């Protein structure tokens, strides 16, 4: 999960850094660096963390199982979630800035972005290998997945 969250945070940091060269950004950096860090990094990260935790609690997926986590895929998923969240946040800010504050927009975008991406990753089906999804119901006695060798 940490890989996912770190990659997620990279996108927020990127957006923050990208905002800095503009005069607006520079002014914000001087006045409210802690506020910006909160808005672009901490708030989205916390929302993504809670969303991911809740999603995995309800529905464990192969991509976040503890036995055989595919590390690069988690990085990619985190990055994608971050990207989707930030795109939503930018759209949300343009559309809803007057009705909602920045922080609720960030929270909502991160929740949606994370859920969408996690939703796309596949569930661990009961009786199937957590890594390769091989049907283990007839080979559970071997103690390993005959397809990929993962210890059961
Ligand atoms: Zn397997």
C-alpha cells in the first residue's frame, strides 16, 4: 500500500511544483506554503489512504495482497489514481469553486480517483491463487500454486 500512496503523492507534489512558477503560485508559496502542502499532498493522500483501506477491507484485490504484491503495478496504480484525482480536482475547482471549498474538492476527487482505479484491479476469488488467479481447489494439497509457485 505504501508504494501506491507514495506514487499517489508524487502526482500531487508534481502539480504543486508545476503551480509554483506562476506569479500566483509564488505568492501562495510565500504566504501559505503549509496550506498548499496540505491541499495538494496531505489532504489527497489521507483521502486516498482511507479509500484504499476501506476498498481493500470490503473487497481484497490481487494487486494488494500481502503474499505476492506486484510492486511496479502498485506504483503504476498509485500514479494513475493520483493523476485521475488531480484531473478531477482541477475540473472540480473550475466548476465548483464557488459552491465548495478547495479542501472538499480535493477530498472528493481523491476518493473518486482512488475508488475508480482500485475498482479496476481484480478481486482475489476464493479458492484461487492470489498472484495468478489459478484455480487451486483441486491442488490445495501441494502447498504451492502449480501455475506460479506461490506458497499457499
Ligand atoms: Zn499462482
